[in-house]
C-alpha cells in the first residue's frame, strides 16, 4: 500500500482551561501516516490499531461534542446551512419523510432543529453529552456506537455531520444504513471538503480523528460502492464542507473499482513542496527580534509538530469560545484578534483556505499601518 509517513503529530481532540488539565487520557503526540484506497481514489489515514484505541477512548469522554452545540460561535453558520440542505433534499426527494435518525449526534443541535420542524427524531451516539442533551430536548438517544447498536427503528432519513471521515470502512458503514431505512429511504450527510488540501499538498487538514480525506470524486465512489444512488454532492454554502444526499439503489450493484495512483503520488509530491515553503516562513520568524503567530491555530499544529515547535508561538482565533484555552501538547493560550492588533507579532501564519484571505484583509483594514508579514496558504501552494 502507498503511504506517506509524517512522524508524531499533535493529537487534537479537546481544549482545556489550563495546560493538560484535566490530564489527557491519550498521548499529546501520536504517529501519523497517509495511505491510499486506489479502488475508491480516497486518501486515508494509514491503519494504526493504537490510534484506533485512543480514538475509541476519547469518543466516550465528556469533551467530544464538536462545534454543533447550542451557544457555540460556529453552530449557526455551519448548522444552519446544513439544515437548509437537509430540508431542501427531503422536500425534493422524500417529502413524506417523518422519522429522522442522526448518527454521531453530539449535543443534538441538528436533531433539535429538525424536531422543532415536526420530525420524529432519534440520536445514536455513545457520548454522555448526547444523553444529557437528548433528555433536555426530549430526543431519544441510543447511547452506543452505530454499528454496535444492533437493530434500530426504521427511519425515513439518516443524517450525520462530520462522521464519515471518522469511520475505518466508510463503504461498510453506509451499507448498514440500508437496513435501518424504510423503503425509499435516503441518507443526507456532510464531510470536510479536502479538495484544496489534496490539490495543494497541505497537511493542515489532518487530524488523528479523521481517517478519510474526501474530495467529490472519492465521496461519490464511496457512496456508490455502498449501494446508493447519488442525488447530489455539492459544496456547502458556509465553510469548507461537502454535502451529499443519496437514495438506496434499486438497480443492484453497478459500481466498479477505480484504477490509478496518480492522485496520491501528486499529493505526496506537493506535501513535500508545501512543507518546505512553510518551513522557510517559520524559520524566518525564529530570527532575533522576530515573533510568530498562528491564526486558526488548529491548522498550524501539524506543521509546528513536524518542526518540534511546542512553545514560543502565539495562537489567535475568531472563536471567542476558545479564547484563553489550550491545545494538548501546546502550553499556548488562544488569543483574540484584538490582542493581536494591540500586541502584534512580526510574522503571522494563516493556514485556512476558506477564511485565510478574509482574515488577512480584515487585519489590514483594522490596522493598515501594521508591519506584520502575513502569509496565507495561497502564498505557499503551487500545484502542477
């Protein structure tokens, strides 16, 4: 199997109010390697049983609820856009739908919105947070991992958001949906859109929690290989997300495995080039009298880990919910934009394809005389 080893990288799954408090139940840094499913044209995280053990451990913790939760700064933008896609897809393809099940429901944010719109709802999620929120919203919660839950009540629609990228075998996972759907049932889901990161060889997309890295081609292959007919795959209206709506196929298995490794070979080559360019920028910020800041710091963690930089950097983010908090392995509090403008760094790295240019333009408009050297991903990447 083709692979690309990157060494020990930050294992992100939570943020804390003080460094390593409460103590991290898994290591702060864990080996990471990319691999390739040629049949699906899908870039994946290489199989690592130890990492899988760590993941199962954290999924049962109280921390892991993601950003789709009431009061989170990102919930309305991401959640509202996805709910609009769900309701549009149901109205167009399954207007008689009444019962919706969500796999990996987290804080039940999406299901609560659907419940308010009159749908019967049920959540499948092992997290204690889901159970508590489900009770508060009056939503039935099956407190198990999906494939461990046994027979489920039949639903008209199964939804999940940021789930399929966490699944070791996404084809098998989707195949099981057919057993839990009523006749003519559909699945509607969202995954991170890794298209630009794959194209440019940018490893800021990686998380140990993410086992699959989808673009539109590989996502369609997975859905069709699982026996579904794709109704629509599209980019989200907000953020860097891919949406998919599909029906259980009535035509039998027609999908054929794909052949060719060019995508992964080009990706690996671009990873090396992008890494070298970002490394030059980081090195320039480490000179006497210079200082480095990372905006959207989660995306900088893979690069900082690879360079052995765990301190002496400042982190900035627009999400007020994480200001003053810490990533495991990095005793660096996340600061606000106002802190950056009041006490600027000499070098600022913004590793976000979706929001990078907007953040840079905003900083320059608010502080036109600042002398920061600000670089976004678009400044580093040059695909063939």
